[in-house]
C-alpha cells in the first residue's frame, strides 16, 4: 500500500475518532508508571489493567515499597487483570533489579538516552519486550514510537499496509511507513478500530471509516452479512495515567 493511501487512512481515522495529533502540555508522566501500567495491560483489557494499576498506587506509597512487599500482597492487588502470578513476580524482580542497577527505583535517566540505548537497556529486564518499550517512548517520553500489539498487527495486515507474520515483523516494517508525526495517534486509533470494528473473527466492515481504502479481500462479504452493532471500546490505559 502506498504512502499516500496510508496517509489518507491516518486522516480518516483521526476524523472518525476525533483524535488529531496534539502536543501534550500536561505534566510529564512518570516513566515507571507508564512501564508498569503497560506491563499490567498484557493479555487483558485496558480497564482491568487500569484497575490493577490504581490498586497498586492506593495500596503502596511508592514503587520502592512495592519492591519490598510480599509477592502475595502485590498479587492480591493486581489479580483483577489476570496473570497475577507472573506479573507480580516480574514487577517485583524488575524493581529490585533497578534498585541494584541504579541505586534507586527510577527510570528518569532514560530521558537523556536515545531510542536505541533505551531499547538496549530495557530489554535486559525479564518480561519487557519491544512493544512495552515503544509504549514507554511514545506515552512516557512523547517520542515518535509506534507500538504494535495484536490489534495493530491484525488491522495493518488486513488493510494491506504491511504483509507480515508476527507483531515483531510488523513493528520493524511499520516504523518506516508511518510518519513520525502520526505514529502515536495512529497506534491509538488502530487499537480503537481493532476493538470496535475491525474485529478478529467478525469485522464490521459496513461500519468501517476506511472501507474504500482497505485491501481486505473479504470486506464486501462482511459488509453485507455482519450487521451487528458497534460497541465502542475506546479506553486506553496509557492515555489515562
């Protein structure tokens, strides 16, 4: 798919979701908050992971206290979002490793590093992958990163913007296709589109704002045969920290 058509898809989604890219003039987000919220959101919904994040913030005074808390206490606060055993262990270990590596539990020093340095440093932590780091760059540092989750991977391939087998391949391909000024906004809008309209099993092609630009070979079938109502699912945890 050529860049002109990709640009038109970006513009239509911005109009549909009323989400033209804007500079964030609010107070800078805490990088560790962004990282842990992203970690909690893995393999669950943004609403349940947001609840788990708020539980941690309410139960513990800071991440230092979380690092020394019993695993059972951490697990109890985040069980609402699923995979509590794995996530509690990964979060506790990560915080303890940060304390050992930096002498304090903070990621603010990453703001002085370039993107490859951030990836190189953060990939050393168990349970942290490229998508999580891209979220840290995009939502924590407001840099032009393009995180790829299952929704983004599926929708970009279905549209014909990329032709890849895995989210990791999509990440490598799409970062050179999507303009820097649109990376964060397009990421968010693709998630919203993938949740509410361009669903995995039964897409609502008749409701799609980019139907005429989409390369999906079965779009006419789904437009004519799937008349289900759209149920909006637009809550994004990293927009609500």
